[in-house]
C-alpha cells in the first residue's frame, strides 16, 4: 500500500477547522449574485472564514431555500439582449 499525499491544490481545499458548503463549482449567477455551487452570496463567501460557527450554521440552514432562485429561466439570449438594450421582456 502506498502512502498518497494530497497535492497542494487538494490541501488548499481542505479546511477541517471550518465547515463549508463549498462544492468547488464556483460560478456567480449574474442576477441573484449567488454561487451556483454552494448558493452563498459573494459577501458570505468573503466573510466565511471570519464568521462564528453559529453564523456559518445559520447561513447553511438557509441554503436549501435558495436553490429555487437559480432554477428560474431568464429568457435565454433574446431576454439577455433585451435587458442589455433596455427593452422590456
């Protein structure tokens, strides 16, 4: 049996001391400003390591309810162009 050491990248993602909902799919939704992977806001992601365990648990309790915000269709390319041009959808 070989002793496998984690790569630097794997080590960077491991934070045993801080529980995190991060799933390494970091894409910020342009309208909701939520991460498509973990559903946290940019502010929550930024402050995560400075939050108390109770604050982190409170955010994590809210995450399941946020999923619906990302599942709504936004109208595709035509709607995006209309928004860009200031036209009503």
